[in-house]
């Protein structure tokens, strides 16, 4: 947090920017708070419009309880995405005797070798590294739980919305806007905390009815808040307000 003259300088910059721009359209309330509280843009010119997805491209299959729960991560394999925290949580669960699930990791990145080395050293040869995938909807449609363990400030968290669109139970870190995206339709753990992640993941693995409820609520939330139509309507409304001079 900037203090003293630096804070005054940032406030002055935000005031100048606020006089020039007609509107600022962040993709989440988390970003809106940053814009008003840290960048000091005028709140009346900041209007949240959530990202949208093509919901029709994401299958929402009926899931029946199965003996081996499928847990999935999909994203970049870089430290900021928290994949190592997920692997450490997996290690804790295996050490605690939780064996009725499988962990799939999809994606590529410069941390991939380190992640695989950790698995080899920790005796976690059961982790399936899928590499890059061109079918995220197919992957999430076949998942019981999707974990989004980010450790940097996520402006929105599109992968969480995509997972919910597929009816998977979504477990996210508290980084940035992720809790805002899932709302009551997901579960949240403390970013970077492998023990907390392991506890939340264990609960979901043991609760098929809870996973079903979260999946249904997630799909409903996406259809209500995160469609392309709703996103376009939001941007059009902002433009109309700018033209009317009401911002």
C-alpha cells in the first residue's frame, strides 16, 4: 500500500485519468475495487461487466456417482497458477489414505519439469499429466471436481466459469475475483495453503450429493451471469450511458 507523497501522486494521477476517460469497465467487482481504492478512479465511472462465454459449447452431462472421483486442473503450468500447491494437497490426501480419486493435470508451461520431478520424488506417479488439450469442454464435462488453485490476483477466472458451465463442482482459491465468480456455487480455500486445499478437496471427494448440488448451481450461475449475450448487453448499456452523459 502506497503511503505519503506516493499515495498523493497516485491519487492525483487517478483524478486526472478520471477527467479524461468516459468510463472504465472492469470484468469483476474485485478489479473495480482496485480501480477505485488503489488507482483512485472515480467510482461513478466504473461499471462492472462480467466476462461471457458460449455456454452452448460446454456440455453439462448427467453425472452418476462413481468409485473413483475425477479431479482436474487445466491451465498454464507456471508458479502463479498454484499447481504445486495442488500437488502438495494431493500428497497430503494420499498420505492420509484418501485413494478413491484420480488427479489429471492439463496444460503446459515452464514449471512442468519441476512439477513432474516433485511427483516422482514424492511417489505420486499416479498424477496424469495430459499436456496441452484442445478440448477443455470435454475435459471438464468428464470431471467431477475442477480445481483452480491460482496464487496471483485473478481479474476474473474464466476457467472457473467454464468448469461451472460443464456442471463440475468447482474448488477455487481466494485469489482475486475467483470467489466472486463461483459465489455460493463453489468452494473456496486459502491461496497457497495445501492443507486447506486438501481439507476442502477431501470434503468434495466424500460428498457426491454435494458435488451434484454445486454442479447444478454452477451451471445455473453461468447461465444467469456469464453468457456472451449478457456481456454484450452490459457493454452496450455502458456506451449508451456515456452517450447520454449519465456517467
